[in-house]
């Protein structure tokens, strides 16, 4: 098969490799579409992966080419989404089914071969059968969409989001809580998309370019709720703040713009050491802010109401349209073009998608 193989830092080659051999408990997936994640750029060009050689790519979906599954849940030619984290199943978080916090996890695309290839070997447990009508491109974005859902649910102390999605409760008072999203990369936009689909009306965002404004409008955002970072919202404080940048100044901004007694969730990967001036730290104490961090997404296997299945329900009902955020579509052989666009920022982009014909 054809695959992009990372042999070392900045040494990625498109080459012929052997098809993976089917193992007990795993399925061979023919990759239909794969998204390039922002984390793929440093992994490929700057830091390398946990082992080499390695096929990168952890945002992907496909169809089952071969399977060892005998339960009937997975079958040949079935379209599937792929949860890329492979938990150990033994550590304390795994024992409490918080697999996203596994202490000894494996990971498709960073610790074992991933989806920048024609085929990928995936554990059966990590496969999510797709309902009719879900496209490969949509399913390839389940991973970042679920990360965004996980961040939102960190702020959902009433645990109402599953009930809203299931139609058991309504949003409540008109407009609901005010939300501010700082940073309009992929995760920030997906968080906004989910909130709008769930009925939140007071969703404000802070970006830094006109292109991001257009993307925000594409997913149903109100133009007047977009702020360019230089002209902050007139609302002095928000009920919920989602920080998706990971820089000291934007984290401090999040603290300053959170209402007393309300909540912040930190999503952005840190770009450097994070510190607080004394006055900002006092804001946390005196305003009794609740600050949480988030990483990855919840997945329980099967059809339980985890982040992945909640997103899948929104997709199946046509309440969200992540394909609107695909900025470039490339064939597998032209993957490097997409990586370079993201590395060198030669074009505007949100989600660069690799599509296998």
C-alpha cells in the first residue's frame, strides 16, 4: 500500500509499505478521509514522533476491509469512525472509564501507525459504526469535534448537554448563559458550532483575521458576536470562557473576562511557560473562578452517550455541518502540500482534508 512514513524529524516520505497484517481484536480499515491536525506539524517537522519509522495521522475514518470481530458489531465494508487513543485498560483512570486520561496509552498516528495511508490497523473497540448519511469527510472530523464537545462538557456542571441533545430538556431561559471562545482555530470553531447547535444564543468569539469571521458566520455565528482581539466585547464578563490558544496573554484575558463565580476551561496547548501577574491571580481568588483543563475526549465504546456519540447524534440529524470548515481537499499523494500550507501559513486554512478515492 501507499503511505506517508516519518523516518525522522523532517523526513517524511511517500512510499510503498506492506499492508498491515490482521491481528486478533483488530480490524483493517481502508482509509476514506484523513484530516491534518495542527499537532501533526511539529510532530513531523520539529519534534518527531515517539518512535520511527511511523505513519502519522490520527483524524481519520474509513471502511472495514477485514475484521477479527465476531460479536456482529463490526463487519466487512462497514463505514466507521476511529477513536485514536488506545487505552491500557489497567490504570486508575481506565478502571473508572476515563480512558482519555489513561496513564499508559498507545495512540494511532503518534505512537503507532495512523491514517496517512491507504490502510490502517485499528482495535475493534476503537471503531464507531457510522449511521447512514454520514460522509467520510464528516467522520474524519469526529476526533476534533469530540475534543471540542469534551471542552464544552467541562463547563456543563448541570450535565444537561446529553439531555438537550436527546430532547429531554430545553436550553432554559432565552439566550442561556453567555459564552466567550478565545481563539478560532479548528477546536474553537467546532466548540462554537456545537454551542450554536445546542441552542446557545450568546456565543461570542475572539479571533484575529477576517477569514475566521467568515468561518464563524459559516457555522451560524452572529457577525456582531465576532471580536478581532483588539476591540473586546462590551459585555464585561461571561458565564463560560473557553480558551483555545494556550498563550499567557490569552489565558490572562480569559481570567479577566470571566464573571464572578463562573468557569473557564483551558483547551489550547501551551506555547510556553504560563505565569500569572499578581493582580490576575487575585482575580481567580476573589472572583472564586472555577478553572479546569481538558485534553482529548471521552469514548466508552459502543453507543453510550460519550462525546463521540453525542457529536454523532448532532451529525446524523443535520444539526452541525463540519464540512463547511474544510478549506483544502487533497489526494493522499499530495498530503505534503497540505502540511506545507499549515507549516508556512501560505494560505488561509481551517481543516485540510486528505481524501482517498
